[in-house]
C-alpha cells in the first residue's frame, strides 16, 4: 500500500482498506494475508477507480466504495 486511507471490517472478519494514491481496494484476512487487490488507474479506463476513499459493507456482504475523483459509489 502506498497511501491507505480508510478501512472497514467485512461480515467475514476481513479488513477492507482503500488506498487512494495507488487507486485500489485491498482485502486482508485477520491473519494478515492479503486476499485480493482490486482496482486500476481511472486515468487509463474511465470506469476505473481514481481515489477510493470511504468503504463499508452491509450485513449481506455488499461492499460500497466511495470514489472521490469519479464522484461515484461502487
């Protein structure tokens, strides 16, 4: 991670972290193993993440990510 900004806890106990300098979302298990990294630079693809800030997950496991530069919620 370059500049982690926000984190939230998933319904499965994993940690979801937004990184807005390297625009992606990282999901980390409680054992500190990285599960996945999602995102790509929005400069290359308009639908990509530019600056993911906030994140949350509902009781059903639906993750919401607020993208500051794209003015969208994914």
